[in-house]
C-alpha cells in the first residue's frame, strides 16, 4: 500500500484553480469545498496529524510545540509496519517542534539543514527574540541574555550560534530540487508499504520562485509590514508580491506531476494548509482572520484506491487523516474527528476553523510590532455549511443562519484536550532568528 500527503504551504484555492491546471488534471478526485481548521501552518498540521481541532491538539500561537496524547498519523502508520518518510522545508514542521514524531525517516530541506534539531527547554527563546533589536548589536544582546539566564550556558550558546549562522530563510525556502531528489531516491526502491509526507514552501513568503517563474523582481518586504505601516501599499509592491506568488504556483504545477508518476500510489493527497491575503480585508499574509481566502484550500487525491469524481460538499482537512488510514485498513483511534472523504454523505455537514492567539502581538513591542492590534489575539472562528457561514472575529459575529450560532456554541463547548506535557513548554530556539523573516514572532 503506497500512501502520501503533500502539503503546498500557503496556497490559495483560487490561485490553485487559476495557475495549476497540470496537477488538477492528474487528479482522480477533486474536493472543491475543502476547508482548513485554521489560518496558518502549526494548527493546520496539528489537525492533519491528529484529526483534532487546533484547540484540542494544543497547536496555536501560544504553543508551537507538537505534543499530544493521541497517536499521530505517522505513529499509526509506523505501528502498522508501514515505512514512513517526512520531507519538510518548513521551519515549524521539524524535529525541533516535535512535528516529525513517529516518522522513521526525516529529510530536512535546505532551510533546515544548518538549524539545531533539539531545543533548549530551560531557555525562553520566544521571549528573547521578542526583545531583540534588528540592528548589528542583535547577537551581542542575545549573548548577554543567554549568559544571564538560568539555563545551561554552553548548550544554550551553541544553539544560539547555530541559529544566527543559519542562512536567511529567503535564500533556501522555495527551490524544490531537494524534494525531487529525495522522492526519486525513495522511488528507486519503494517499500511495499509506504507513507510519505511532505511540506513544500514555494508559495509562502518571500514569493521568490526560480527566476523563470518570477514575472517581476521579488519584493523583500514582509506582508505584515505592508499591513501595519503608515504608508499605503503601492500598486508595484502589490504586483511584485502577487504575481510572483502566482509564479510560485506555476512552478509547483510544473514539478508535481512527476511526483505523481514516480510511485504507484494507492492514494496520494495534495492539499494546502491555509491560504494567503493580498490586501483583502485590509490585511496581507496570514497573521489574522478566518476568511475564505485563508481557510478555503485546494485538495485533490490520486491513486488506484481513489474513486473518480468531484466532491462539492463541504469537507475539512480533518478528513484527510481518517481517509488515509481507512484506505490503508488502519484503525484511526478512538479520539479523532473527520470522515472518510470517499464515502457518500447526505447529511448537513458543518466544518469549523479557529484561530487562537496572535504570535505577532506583544504588549511591550517596539516599532512596527507595537501596531499589531491586541484584538488579533481574541478568539475568532468560523462554521460553514453548504448553505450558510458564521464568522466570529474582532468585528463581532456575522452569519446568514441563526441556527449556526447554537451549533458553533455546542461544538466549542465540546472541544477536548489532548495535549501532552511538552505542549506547554516554552517554545525556544527555532523561533525568531529564522521565523522573524517569515512574519512569525
């Protein structure tokens, strides 16, 4: 049994439809109304790996460390004797944050090669990087704080040096050569039972795909800065971001069909974890919101076990985990949500997405960071059916159907807690030195 899950990080549904005809044409089944469970990587992957909502898995802005009491998708496959591979170029989907737990093989992309894999649990790296200036004295500031802390000085210094020496993320994020080579190596002698997971970053900021896909010179300005600064965004800035983002999608479209052909898949899912805003709702990036532009994601499946067709009913990323395990004949476990995507459903399905906290807000932030509204960290969520939508955010609750309010209250009241001991630990090392450039505080 050959199964796989490829996440095209930050890919909008409308961009997928407009710019990626090749991979869409290879699909045996397309899901036109699939929704993520959140607006960004960590909570969405928490749901993909557990079949739980972000609150239940403890994956949110206040905690980027993945530690749950339920078996993850990789653990289910590994326990069943399946050979599991994780291929990631995402700074979050890495051993450092626990997201590779359960995988037998881990391939770290070029953005992760020089980064430490283990975090120093006794040192609060989040707090450090939120206080550091952006100037040349940044390493000196860090050194002083590390030496003054209670954490073991030598090991903490080693981690800090590795972080500061790592290449800038915008030089290593978007090229797929590492991924194509890794899949080719696996395909030369594939195991009888395989589960392959990958996170690919071309459509994530800095929107800088290979040169032949860049319509304009890349703009090295963070979307959050464009959102918060006093000066309005110029047409040129908008186009340099948006058109190169679309170019990155075309790059993915040219490369992905080869992955489909490389292995005789029983089922391979290709999905996005969340979308991106380019000025809609006055915001750029994906730091705030549960708008359709952020949570309506592309999803398709190919393989011998995939029924041909198209599903227009609302579906959720939660469903991917259960479907993969169902096809493989593996018990998904007692505490998991989601439904098999290949079963006919006639009932009134509702899909839920939420955002907990805001990693970009800090009450003592200086400069641009001081402009992040505290309201971005308030609970916001959405519930969607085929016919109606409820959105609750900083502007209140908006819905076309009053019954959805009762429905979402019941759902939120029934959310469980499956977080492990490590989920509440301080998030150290990986964070700002490499994440700051991506807009994560």
